[in-house]
C-alpha cells in the first residue's frame, strides 16, 4: 500500500465507510476494514500535510518569509 496515491486511498476510504455504514459485516470483518480505514485516513492526512508544506515553501518571499494571500480564482484563470 506504500505506492497508493491520495485519490485511490480516499476512494478506498469512502468504500470502507459505506461498508461499515451498511452494517452487513461481521464483527471481525468490521474490525479489519476499520483498521484499514484508520491506516488510509492517516495516509491521506500525511499527503495533505506534505502538500501544505510544499505550498508553504512555494509561497515564501525572497527573504524566506511566508506570505499569505487570499486565493482569487480570477487571478488563477488569467495565468
């Protein structure tokens, strides 16, 4: 599961939630998919943390100070 991409992990996590909400699994099966889900949730959290760090690195100014600005879709469309 180490090469699982964010989107695939999120999709599998959604499937697990659906399975657990349906209530059709045995206790043992529920525990197994729950454990898998916890691992996937942690993996997705790490992906998001890493993405945030990359964005922060990209938004530092020339002096190394982190600058924040509101995201403006109109600015993005002009690029």
